[in-house]
């Protein structure tokens, strides 16, 4: 599935990087190194929660303004938006819907976020 997504996005002119780490801190570190404009994150990953990754991104001073599009086969869009996602797409989705959603998000001007602290 990742290969198909990568091919689709590259065909649309996006530069794509895949994060392969298994720990939240490692994933956030890789994202920080890549400096993407948008992160597409699945809510349910093998060993960790995409929502936990989102939480860490929003608490990271360097990444707090990163656009994040969450995805899931379960309708948890409200929960993702409450956690700080910029968008949500329910699987399965059509390729055109994904591209449209990504373009919607990256073409949106938004107010600066406040960093939540624990």
C-alpha cells in the first residue's frame, strides 16, 4: 500500500519520504530531519498510535506548524481533528480524493498554533 501511495503522490508532483522507525520519538526525529510540508499518518500503525505521533508533533517546537493529514479505516475524524490534525480521510479512499485533500490542506492559511505543554 505504501508503494502505491508513494507512486501516486510522485505522479502528482509530490516529493515523498517514508518513515520506517517503530518508536514515536524516532518517527518524530525522522520527520524533523526530512522537513516535509505535510505528513500523512495512519491512526492505527503496527505498534504505535498515529494519534501519539500527532501529539508529539504538535508539542515539538520545530514541527508544531507541520500540516498533518490523518487516515484510518475507522471513522475517527473528529478525534483526529480534536488532537490537532489538519485533515482526516477515511479509508478506503479514491486517489483523487487523497490528492484533493492534500492540496486543500497545503493551500490553506491558518493562524499560528499554540504549543500545548504538560
